[in-house]
C-alpha cells in the first residue's frame, strides 16, 4: 500500500496512537503541543479525503472523524494542487456542519443549516415541517399535474415531447453522479429549461 | 482549462484578464508564483487594481466590457510586427484556408455578411470555406448491424494558399490570414486606448510582453473568469483569446492554453454533463425540432470522417442505451423521440428567459438544486416577482436560501403569493461520496466522512425518491406520454439502495445487453471511450469520462479506480484491472507537473489538450525543457509525458502496436479540417470577434464600427430590462466576488468566521467620484438605475481610477454580490437587482460585468 504520511495515518492512527510511530509522525519543533496529552485533537480519528466545495481549484481536504462526528478539516498535504493549503473559505468548511456555540463554548451543529424537510403553503408567512414521504408525494403530484396539463407532443409535425412549464436550475454544487441523475430525471420528464451555475 | 492549475507554473508570461484569480481562485496563485520564481512575467488587465494586480509585474486598467478591443489590438500588433509563431500558424491553423467570396464585414454598419433582418440572425454559411472537392465520408463501422442507417457527411478538401506569406497568390485576399489581418488593422493602439481608457505606453508594454511568447520556445497563458464571459458578447471574448493563443503558438503546450478559471466547484462537471438547454452530455448536441428532428438527421449533421469527431454517433447511441437500456433498440431509433426536443424558440428556456416565462404564466413549476437564482440572476427584483406566479417551487439546499424564501423578501407580501414551496435539506459535500471535476478537468473522488445531520439527504437519494414516486404515478394513472418516463432505465442500486457507484459505471461506460441490470450485478466496465459503439452493445452516459472508473477487479471499490489515484497506479499486468494500488516511481514525468497518476483528467487522462501542437511538424518539441510529447526518430516512437491528443499508434490485427510518424498525426485531429480555426462558422454572432459596446454604455458611439451593441444581443427587447441611458446613469458598474465569501453567500454567510472577517456588503468608489458625490469612506449609499435601488456601504478607494474614454472622464464602481435578506449572522441587499437581464446569443450568459448606475449618499 501507499505509505504517504496521510495514508499511513489513516491506516494506523487508531492502532498506533501514543506509540513511537505515531509520535515520530507528529512531533516536531513546529508543533507547540504536548504529543503525550490525552486530548491531542486528532487522537483516535479516521481520516477521509474530500475536495473543497468553493472555487473550481479542486483542492484536497482531509476530514478527521471520531465517533461518527467531524472533528477537524484541513488541507491535504499530499494533494498536488493545494499541497495542504486552503483559502479562508476552504479552511472554514468545518463550520458548514459544526460551529462553536458562542454562549457555551461547546461545538454544536450549525443552527443555520436546514436539516428537516420544510414546506411553505400558499399564502402562508411561515415554514412548516413535513415528512420526506409526504413531501415527495406532493411534489410528484405537482410535477405530474403540471406536466400533463402542459405537455406538447408535436411541433410542426415533429415529435417533440416537452413541457414548457417546468424548469430546473443547478448542478454545479453536486457531484457528477448526481448531476447525471438530476439531468436524467429532468430531461425524462420533458423539461427543456435546464440550466446551472455555468453562467450566473 | 485546456491545461490545468499546476501547469500555470510552466508559463513565461501570464495574463490575467477578466479574472481576479489571486482572490477568487486562491490556489491558482500558488502556481503563478512558481512561474514567477522561475522568471516569468505576470500581466493583469482589470478595471480595478485588484489583489491580483497588486502582485503583478504589469497592471493595465481597462474599461469594463471592452476586452475585444484590447485583444483585437493585440492581434493587430502581433500581425503588423510579425510576432506570430509562423510555423505553428501555417501547420496547425486554418490561416491558409480560403473563405468564400460571400464573406464580408462592413465597418460602416458593424454587420458581417449573411445577416437576415427578417430572421434577426446570420446565415453563417456565408463565412464558410471554398471547397475544392468532396469525397464519400462513409466508414466501415457505419454499416454494421445495429447501427442506424444514415448518410455521413462528405469529406471536403478546402482550397488553400501555400503559406501565410503566399501574398502573390491571386486568392491570397480570400485567405483566413488576409481576412484576419485586414479585420484587425482597424484596432490601432490609439483607437484601443480611446475605447478602453488605457495609456498607450502601458498598453504597448503589455502587447510587447505578451507577444514575446510568439517565440517557439516561449509559453504564454491566459487566465480568465466571469469578468471576461459575463457580457452579451462573452463567447466572442473567449474566442478572441483563442485567436491570440493560436497566433502565438500557445495552445496545446505546457504553460499555455486558454484557461477558464471556472466559478463553481463542479461547474466543469455540470457543463460536461450538459445541464444546459442545448447540450447532450459530453458536448454533443441535444435534439431539436429545427436542426435534428430525427435520429437520422442528428447523425447526418455530425462532423465528417476526416476528424475524430466522426465518432460522435457512437457516443450518442451509447448515451441513449444508458438512458433507456433494453428499451432502446435500433428499430425505435434507440428511444431518440422519447427525449424532449428543444422547440423553435429554444433560447427562452435559458436562465434569463425562464423568468420571463414565469412572468407570462407559462412556467408553473421550478426546481433549484443548490442554486440561488433569486440572488444570482440579473434583474433580481423582477425575477422574484416573476417567481410569485409559480404554482410550486422545489429547492434542495443546506440553508433557507433567498430562492426558497423569495416570498419572504422585505418587499414581498406572503399573503398574496400562492406558490407552494418545498425545501429539501441536502447533505454537505463530506456527508456523501462521488466525483467532482475541477477547472483543469481533473475528476477526483470525494469520500464520505460523516452521515448527514438529522434528515438531510444526498441529492442522489432525493432524485431517486422523486423519480420512483413520479414513475409510480405514471404507472398507475397514465398521463401525457407515459412511455417517455416508463421506458427510462433506472437501476443505480447497490443492495437495493440508491448509490453513486453504479452511476459512476454509467459515466465510465460498460457493455450492455438485454439482461444488464446495474442494481443486480456489476457490468463489464469499458477501459476507455474508444470502445464505445453505435450498435447498441455499449452504454455510456458521458463519453469524455470514459476510463475514469474502469477497474473491473472490484467495481464496487472506488479506492482502486483511476478517479481515486493518489500518485498511484493499479498493480496488475494490464494496468487497468487489479486489486491493489501501488505508488508510482515517478509522479512527475518530464518535470512539468503533469501528475498523471493523480486522479483522472478527462479526456483519457490527458493533462494538456491539443498537446500534439507542443511539438513541430516533425514531432520535435518547441521547448525541449517542457516536453508533453516528442517523436523519437531513432526508435520510431512517441515519447509521452502526457497522453497524446492524436492517434499516435496503430494496432495491427495480430496485436502489434506501431507508432504513427509525426506527419500522420495532425495537431487538431478531432476537427473536420484537422486545423484550429481563426475564422469560423461555429458562432452565431460573428466569424471573427468584433468590438461592440456594452448594452448600457457610457459612450455615444462605437469607434470601431457603426453598430453600438452586437446585432445578435439576446433579450434586449424585453420590457423587464428597462435599459438605462448614459445621460441618466453615467457611471459604469461591475460586480465581483471577494475571497471570504462565495457567490450569493448562502454557504459562506452561514459560517460565522467568514462573517467576522468580511461582515458587510460594499461598493468600491474611486476618490474623485466620491468627492464629487460628497461620499465619505464607510457612508451608506444608494446605488440605483431603472431596475432598482440597492443600499450598501461605500469603500472609497484609490483602487479604482477614472478613465478617459473618447475624450471624456468615465467613472467606474464595483460591487460585491454575496448578500441578501436571509441568514442569522449577516444580511444585506441584492446587488443583482441592478444588473441587466440581457445576454449572449451563443451561451446566453447575462451581462453582469458592465452596466450603468448612479450613486447617492443615503
């Protein structure tokens, strides 16, 4: 297997935490921290590599996870493009999920994040919670009603099978596999008004 | 990018024009810095003295929206001083091709020939080649069983002159070279300065410095971004950079290229995937009523057999097989007619037109996937009022975006808005796995690190739930054309659960027959796109990604796929199918930072596209220190630091591989004419880029021709646009981003640390204008035009200086656009209420980067 520092870490951090190998890998003059301390931030973590979600640089990041929770996010030093660096936005990606509660000093899930399905009913001035199942059923019904009422099967005698009444916007923030699925759903419904962040 | 980020370090001269790359693509500056360390020169052309400009060797201010004048002047300078890379131009471009007599440009009117006033468009065939002869374009595979019947285009031989110096040839004046030379002869230093507001000495220094890369061994790179593209002639802005790079021999070489620094993490992927009205994945054409009403017609409009793109029918049919599986057969045209066709008025379905359709009550339902058009689209106030006419809106995002809560904008009355809005909580990037494409075309694998919080779900799971529910309804109830839905193949499951890995197989390509079910069993993955066929035996969603996920040893393990490589390779005899990844001995062959064993670069893991052009006709590299490919005449083989972008070898029936000699390997082998184009019929608005003024311009006339705006400007006639006149609104405005925030701010304003370092929206105003308006640094000001008025704080600065244009002083202001009324940490007003919703006829990009406003103290 590849024995880069990071690959080594991922494979061995659990087993070797506190061992000589671990200390040799982490302790240096640059780290002004006691490597023997129990609360060393990245003890007992698993590392996962990911790619930044901002500009199109494709910078590598390492997500450190303990007990299923994100503990740390930093630039991937093995990555040939960013060589461990991150810009202010990339370096703050941790906060998309977790932030420090300014009252208690505890790390909490970012309260700005939406984590439950919501619906805003016609004329309402507030959101309501809704179950996924209910929401998907309602959306599917809306889609079908709109599509069936507006579907155009021929233009100038040419089979065209489209609806002018539904649009889909977005895709540049998703993974490529998701882009294909979004495209496939939308086009298969007969949607021609498809666009993404390519220009706006 | 035709190159990639690390390749910027190979340049001798770097030009940032329309890109504040140090601020907005910070990692690019690492590689620019490496080039500077090696002695390179950095030029920045920008209306503002940006963070990028502050690090450059040469800074040249420019009036927003006048890039074609600037580059046209550069072309004129190169041609007049014979600074082009002559051998490159003769060998690799269409400079010596003859154009038809019908070609003409009239500077008096600003129109090219071929214009139809009735249709309000050009007949681009007026700009075509003089054809000498035609031969049949059929190839053997076209008549195989399963391949639809069609008549391929004839192969054309084009009339040419001997070289660009064949001036005594009676046909010389019809040559692309002569036409281009004459066209840009009007772009003198004096005229360019008068249009762009530049100083002649600085401009000449820029031209001289950049044109120095016409020396064969020198590399010049151009970095651009939305500053270059967000104009109603944005596509022509991009094209004229290509012309410059071809003239100087800077395309297809290390440290060269036309490098779009794209503005979103996977916008390269979304463009590849054709999340756009007119495209099919992999840069194929989406079916349309007018041009391609039948599959046969689609196939017959594809490139001819001279270039590699003759293979496009294979890519489309493999695409249809992936889409419809066993339901797609040669007898039903592989399901071609189930796909929606773009109707005659297709342009109205692009972003700007979409909001007009809502306003007209035609568009009733709308999906927004991680995008926030209510803040990011031009004329934002009009847009949110148009959205109020929707019956329903579905938003998938991480936060309550302004798009999701458009009904709750400060000036909207929710009780009067009957749109039903659904907000689907989406997983973060590290809460799911999958592939992402960066601007340098690198496909990289993202590992899922943690589960989504609470009920948030990945977009792929959301798609699956939606698709199954909609299919169920059509199955049970029927409806309009249910076959278009019920014939779709949807089998991207692992252990019965939706999963990105089978989708990755689809993107890579695989062998398919009637028993194929991705959810039941992994298919045989294809090694690359050359194995795709037009007979229905292969499936592939996007041909250019072929080979990124092709390891059959375990298709369920992304870690052993090319997309996940980390300076590693598959440890097996064939190098493709094996269980282990091992480190490569040399991660940087050629010492030019190609890093071919890191991830996968489409197409075919090629790092620099058009790389045949990095060597001369005999295969000798222009620069021996920056070898992408080179012909070794003693061994009769190609040295390949990069994957060749040409047919470098032939495999005999017995499996013997012979390398093809350089003269058999044209540099632009994918194109019909095997040469890169200066004059083209491929653009709707001009065969050669020509300067026009922004839709809202501070000048009275276009100094280069008789048309103020491009004749092909889109959407300008719409009532919603409310054009502003220079007499009312004399100040040129542009928009841009800062490094601490992202686009509409929905993502970054949710991060408290970023709000702390950049808490407020601002407008940059030069000191002279501020004094004239009585505005002090930090004052709240109102920026206004006919479309809206927006409040923000003034940042009075030396970074923007007034320009002298056509003898008058023109002031510029610049606004960031990361704010709206949502978010608990930081709110502001929507800058895009001021931008005009007019756009480009090729790409339909809106004109955000040059428009008119006025400013007053609040």
